[in-house]
């Protein structure tokens, strides 16, 4: 076996964002770009000799090229084995489970999640640690530092591995085990949910549409929903992963999953509609004539989790990202369990989950998950909803309305201004931060401000601190404005504005969301000068 040491020069832009390194395919396909980043990761890890690495991706364009390079670099760096999904496929939550289940050292997940794919689309690489979760900031910071000084990488001179064939092969002294990407994950789901009850519900005529958006959840959904649970063939649509996601944008929101939304609002709506994103960690939940906003879905799933056998003993606590609405806080309060507010991105939930302090976590961006893995999990959320529907024998709409009548409703929306110019977006954030101290005690359009700060997280488990995680302006009446810049975009800057207002249990729960929040939308624009600074009249996406 020949290990080659190849000289290289650093790239200045290999800084991991909210969820790994994401760039255009045109950037990733530069000579040495993947090699430098992967070697920088391996250079920051101690004790990889002889250990197992998990490897897989969402099947997007360039997945096949990058995966062969990574196998050869892993072999040259001394890994003993690589577990790789057949065809190079592993959803993000499945990869997290495979790392945990097989006690691997870590894993590399190849995905740019909800970003479009194809030769002109995006690609991404993310490193996950041995608990199955995204590498914490201390590792991603070290990787970035290393990438700025790297001058060589190691790679073996070996033929490509045949990823179409399940079983064991060898690549220059290292074992390459090609595994069924769905099997371990499906077995885990079976331990958490009452599959008999869900099967009986389908057998009794319950109807559903799951839109896999031509992305990675197709094979998982076909196998679990139509195969194991007996949902009729055709329940899963767009279920074959394609390298460019059928030319679409695999983001399960009301803009890109509009077909599903329109169906669910029509006379022909099935009982339940759901979708997932590029790498399978997000979920969209829509009942007949009832869209469930992700923040509400988190709260409802937390309140109803004990209907599922995996959570029958109750949940230890809940965590949500800071911009996520406080709907889940009210559930935690009622249950008398811990509630945590973390920065955006799943990596901040890992410590709380490992310490057993929380069981259910979620983000407003359609991410929900639990301690079963260390990633958010789209199909898990869909199965938990199915379990709750089967147990309660009520419609999605009834369950949502019942939740609001018990806990009150947190009206919630997010406005995204995508691909705006970076300089004015940064200036907007800087000026807004500078204004914060003067806002406290003032009233904005008649609403007294209770607090105004840039969110800093103190991790209660490892004591680390993460600053500048988003500006929040909270009002005395409990409503809130949050502004932050995205850490997953690949072009310019994406400004996210999050708005929330609480309506108590006996209040009005059937207002239109955008009109219920319009006074806050107007305050946000005048405080931050969003329209003037971005030059946009309206957000590009409203969720
Ligand atoms: C976005 C979401 C965040 C999510 C992240 C990764 O990050 O807001 O909640 O964790 O994407 O999701 P940002 O920095 O663009 O706001 V995924 O499905 O890309 O792995
Ligand atoms: Co994703």
C-alpha cells in the first residue's frame, strides 16, 4: 500500500458554519479543496488509529466524488474501518444513529441540507463526534485554524470502492463496510413507536402524503411508511433521491413544499401531510386544513410524547433554540421539567442530551428530535405525530386547537431576506447591537421594552460560552423580535427576522398569523431599518 503525502496550499474560506462547511459545488470541486478540509479535520482529532469512521451523504451532486476521496484519505490517516451507506447514502439522523450504534470514532456527513444541489448548487461536509452529534465549536474552531495553515495531506493510491454492493471490502489495508442505509435506523424507530397501533390506523383507512422532495428520506419513508407500517403505495411521493433534487429546493417550507400545502388545504386532502429536507433532519407537518408551525409542533410533541412507548416514562426536559417560540416553555413549566434555550444549530443540544437533562429538542426551522440520536430527525417527528394521532384518535387540527386551549398560542413567523449584500447586512446588525442598551425601558410603537440584548449562551454542562448569537428585543407583554444572520447560506448574507406574540388560553386563536404579528413586523422594520438597508420591499421567504 502506498501512502502519498501531497503538498497543498491553504484555502482561506474553510470556516464551518451553523452546520458544517457549505459552499457551491464549484468551490468544493477545486483541486485539493475537499482534501484540505478533510485532512484539517483529521489533524484535529486524537487517537484515530485503527478506529471506525462513518461516512454517507444525501446523494447530492458531488457526493460520489467526495466520498471516494474521503475513503482514501481516511485510510492514509490510519482509520481501521469506514462504515459507508450503500450508494454513498445516509440521512443525517441515520448517520448519527450508525455512529452511536456501531460505537464509531465519528462520522463525516456529506450534505448542504436544504440548499439546492446540482453542478451549480451547494455541497457540504460536516464532522460528527462519537456521541453522534455535530462537532462542538471547540472542534470546528480548531479545524478552521488548521485549514489556514495546512501544507500537506495524506491519501492512499488505491482504486475506488464499489459502493453499490453491501458487504466488506478492503481499501489499501482499511476495511470498508458498505451497509444498508435504512436497516439500523428502521430498527431504532421500531423501538420508540407503537408500530402496531400506527399499522392499525393505516389499515383502518387513514390517509397520508409524505413528500421526500427527491432527497434522502425517500428510501427511508418507502421502507418504514409503506413497507413496515402498511401505508398504501403512493403515500410517499418524490421518493427517489436525485443528485439535483429533481431541480427543486429540498427545503420543506410553505414556499418549496407548496404542492403539499395546496393539497392539504384542498377538498382532496388526506388526513396527514409531511415532508423532509435534503438530508432528512427537518420535518414539515400539515394536517387537513391545518399547518402546524414548527415551534408549535415541538411543544405538542413534547406534551404528547408519552403516547409513544419510547417516552412512556415521561421526558426529562426540553431544549429549544433561542429564536424558536416559547410555546414549548409552557409545556415544560406545566410538567415541572427543565427548559433550556440554546443558540441556533443542533450542536448546542448535544451536551444537554448526553447529560440526560433534556429528552426532546427543537428549532423553529422545522427541526425536532430527541435523545434517540444527536441530530434533528425528520422522519422521527413524522412517526411521533403518527403515534400521537393513532393514540388520540383525533385530527391534527383538533390536537392543535386543544393544545392552544390548554397552553395558549404563541403566534409565530419568520421572515427571511435571502442573498442580500453582506456589507449592509453586517452594518445593520452592528447598528442594531449598538442601539440595544438605549431601548430598554423605552416603548416602541406603544409597547414597553423589557429587555434588549445579543444572546449569549452559557452551556450548563461544560461551562463554555457562545456569544453574539442573535439580537433579541423582548416586550413586557411577552412578545418578541429576534434578528440574526444565517450561518448556512453560501451567497451574500441571509437576514432572518423572527416574530412572536403570546395569546393566553382563552384568547383569540384563529387570527391570521401575519396580521396578528403585523405591529411587531412594523416595529422590527423601523428599529433595524430592514427594508432600507437590504433594498428589499418584502422577505424572500415567509414561514
Ligand atoms: C439554519 C436554521 C437552523 C438549523 C440549520 C441547519 O441555520 O436556522 O435552525 O439548525 O439551518 O439545518 P441558519 O444559520 O441558516 O439560520 V439543516 O437542516 O441545514 O442541517
Ligand atoms: Co437538514
